[in-house]
């Protein structure tokens, strides 16, 4: 039976007013005895965005494990991280997760980090389960049948070990280039040549779902050409369900701009699959020369952040996030590194300088996430039936009495009516 490639038509018209990100509801507030609290002052506040404002959490793994070499820096870093973001990505590169010896993964360390974030209300994603780069050296030289068996076992083990704290995964990363990758020797590229791209994806998705049927799985790539579109169509034709499409946007050679970003979103939203901008960077220093094809090939001794670059970065970060939120298909966006300290390729792509001080881009993004797109504690008065109208960005909210003695949580995900009973926290 042929597989339907596309879902029913969805209106993906960009809207810079972000009306599709908002909802309003009439909330009836009841006291502990079940009677409406009429003509009563209550406090309504937002506690979380529905949109996934993400950032990698690599730099906080040591702090979460109590092994930080610089706890003063890391604690301030954590405060700034948590003040903006509600979603994180943790590193599961096979070559660093299980580096020295087969059967000795860093499970306990990453579990501690995942729970550290989860305890603070942050959703956690693992990245990635299958990739041809950052591979363990001990995998080299093994027969392809053994490589496939070990890869399958790795997927099942890690997805099962983290179920309940990490239920979202980049199931497989950068498959467009995987079978033809030549930059470094690895055991996965030869396997991809034999199995083909679609069957590599099937392996990743099926093994992950077998270990955690409730997992949310992404197909992730940096290749925004038609090659990625063709691959997506082949995957859907093969009957493989993709929960999210991951689009990378490491803009080391310059900001894409609104027009290019919206063109890309228009092309990839036609599948009816939610989109996650999985890896975004914008620089606050010199841009990488345009002739560089593989970003990894650009190596310089120093790559400083500059005052002019920081102002440019701040403008581009705001423009980029406004563009992403304007498109209804985008449900999450992850910035690929909060600080210049340890940034990929040594690039000045962080929102904090290497000393931890905020760049203008950090302040700009924080203002959007926690001010312009956020409902702070707001005092409202119920009517004679105990009702108040709440309007705001979709997400989680709390209504409480001004003395803080009783409260109730509710989700503002769609417009309508809610009835809440205030209980002592």
C-alpha cells in the first residue's frame, strides 16, 4: 500500500504578530471548598513557554555532577542559562560517551546532568544516537555486521537507560553526507554505504522506538539543499515516522536573513512535520570566509568577539528568533552554546563572552523570552462568578492568592474555559 507523504494542508503562513503563539482563556477560580472566589484579587503568572527555547547543556555537566573546576563561574553561568532557556541538548556522541572501552559508557554522569536540568523544569534532548563523526576508536576494524549489531545495541541501551528523563532524541544526524563522508575514518560511513541512507534511518528510529515507544525522534541535518528534501520523501515513502525535522543553522559565514530562512521553512514545512531549529549560531566577530565549504576546515589562532560584531549579533539574534516564531511549523530552536568559552571551532558565537559577561545578544534574547513574550506576575480581580480572563503566550501558568498561600497550575495551550481549584502548595 502506498504511503501518504503529506498530512492535510496546514496554514503555515508566517505571522510577525505571533498571534498563533498566543491564547486566551476564561479561568474560573474556586476555593478549597469548591465555591467560586468572586470579587477576589488573584495573581496570574507564566511559568514556562510552550515554545522550546533551547541551548546546549554541555557546559553544565560538571556542575551537575559536583565536579566543576570553576564553580563560581559555572554557578553564574547556570543562573544565566536558566533565566532564558527551557530546553537543553546533552552530548551523546558515541566517541565521548563510551570513549576508552566498549561497555563503559558515561551513563551515570549524563543521568545526573539530565536530572539536574529536569529538576529545574528543563526538557532534555539527547544528541545523537547515530552519527559518523566522534566515533569510538575501538569500533574501527570491526566487521560491518558487528558494527551494526553494536550500533543497534547502543541505541537500545541508551534510550532505555534515560527513558523518563530524556524522551527526545536526535535519532540520527547528518545522513545526507553520511555514506560519502571522507574527512575522518570511522566505522559508520562504511555501514551507511552498504545499508543506504533510508535503512540507516530505519535502524535508528526502529531501535529507539523499541526501547522507548513514547520517544520523540528527530531526523537532523545541516544540508538544506534538495538532497535533504529527497531523503525525507524517501523516508516517508518507506513508512518511517519522523516526529520532528531538525534543521541546523550554524551561520558562521553570515546571517541567513529573513527571506532565506522563510524560504527554507516553506520548503520543509510542506511535509506537515513540526520543525526544530536544532543548532543555531550567530557570530559576534569576523565572519568565516564564504569560500569555506566544510566549516571545520577554518582554523585560526584567535577568533575574538568585537564591539561591532556584538551589536551585529544582537540584531541578528532578535531578527532570527522573530522569524522562527513567526512560522507556525517551528516548535523549538536551540542555540549551540551560551558562552564563547569552549565554543565549537573557537568561534565567537556565544551569547556570553569567555569571561561569562553577557553580550548584547544575550540581553536581547532574554528581553524577548522573559519580557516581550512573557506574562509576569499580574494582579487580576475575579468577577461575580469567580472568573478572570487570561491572555498570553502559550505555555504553563499559575494562578494564586496574593499571599501565596494557595495556587493552581494550568496550561494556556488553546483558547477556551478552565476551572481551577486553589490548593495550598
